[in-house]
């Protein structure tokens, strides 16, 4: 729980509290790993606080603050659960974490009860909102069309485009900017988290993603070494232990390398792999651009089914085979 607001959110924090009449639904949108959830949870706590401070932060001493979040009767947090990918799908082998219709039905029953506190204010936090499946989205929309009195819905997402248009149209968007590179670096330094500056570049400047990635250093090193080999890549050196992070994570890392290849091809600079900038530029002199663009498109399609329980080792080997082909002349 935050006892203050991350510096990069100060403007958004002030703006939202200057809004004298809040809508019944807010969308907190921002890129992944910048602390959107912490911002939302602190706002929810201050909204329900019985004696918020002049800075709008919660007082931390009233009964509402002491209840929050796990025991607060007027706060409801809805998060994904493991479920079938799609209720209408004939293939039930695909499983991932979604917010499903039964959760929204339970929410509807909860909203029929009276609020506990005298002022009658309630908060419903849905996070990440882009994990709502179609049925759950439709059920939530029905609630938002006739929202209960004194209830504020907060939808937190890094992919607002995945929310159905009718939910977006019934909500007010608050765009949460991420930290600058210097702000992110200063934050990690003040938290006494040892890191290389290249890690922040790799995570697009997201400090919390950088913290997560510290645990994946060995896997990132293995993949980086393979990608660095270009047309000389040795498939016998593929260490399938990297799949412990999931094929989706591995594909995402390869996509970042491909992005840097394209960027370096045009600008001689890299965005994600700053430590390999010279090496990546050297590779651009060998690539077949059309094959590279086709490979990038194939990675996008493969990522959509990366959680499917197929032979992921074979999938990974095929990816590197196709990667090698981008360095072969047409």
C-alpha cells in the first residue's frame, strides 16, 4: 500500500481530486509496470476515508482505513481467475486467467446490499479490466447502464482498446503517464534496488517490470546470446529452461529484439537492448528486410496462442529456425 503518490502520478492525483463531481465509472489507463494498481488502491482508500488529509491521502487512522482493503465492506476488488478462454469455444484446452460472468453476477448481488458507512459510498475496483471476457463485459455493461447510487467503478488497464466500446463510452478516462527514464532510475535507486540501466531500457522504463525482470536475468542472458548469433545461431545451444517463464514471455523478448533490429536498420539506434546496440546494428547489414517483417507478423500471431498446451519446446525451436532465416539472402 502506498503512503504517498509516485512522483509521476502527482498531476493525475491533483486532477482527479479537483473534479468536484466524479462520474460513476473511471478508467485508469497507462502502460504496464508503472504502478497503476497502487494509484487505484490508494485513491479508493482515500475516497472511503472518513478524514482524508489536505493532500487527499487517506488518514490511516480511521476505521475505514483500518478495514481497507481486505475487510472493508464497501470495497470490492475483482481480479482474474483461471477459466476457460471463452465460454462459446469448442476447444476447452486453452485456459488462462479471466474475469468471468459469475464474478460480475456476484458483484450485482453485492451491489443490492446497503452500503455500510453512513455516507453510503462504495468502490468497485476491476483490475486488470482488459481481462474481462465477453460475457463478463456484457454483464458489467448492464450494471453501468443503470449504476447504483454512490458507487464508483474503477477499471484499471494497460490495454484500454480491449474494453468493449460501450463500457469505454460510459466511463471517464484518466490517462496515467509513466515515469521518465530518470524518474524510474531515481525510484529504483531510492528503493535500494540494484540494477543496470539497460534493464530499464529493456522494460521500456517501467520500474516495476524492471523489478520483476531482475529474477529473469539468467533466462534473458540465454536468449540474448542466442539472438546475438544471428545467422550463426546454434540450435543445439537452446536451453529450454527459459520456458519456465512461459512461451509468451520468451516471444515478447524476441519481439523486442526484432523491434530493435528494425529501429537500428533505420536509425542505427536501439530502444530495448542498449547493451547490444553495436551488435544489433551490425546484424542489420545482413538482414533480409521482407523476411524480417514477415517474421515479426508471425510472432504477433503466435503470441495469441502462446498459452496453448502444445509442445512449447518445438514451438521455440521453430521460432529460432525462422529467426535464422531473416539473415539468409532472398
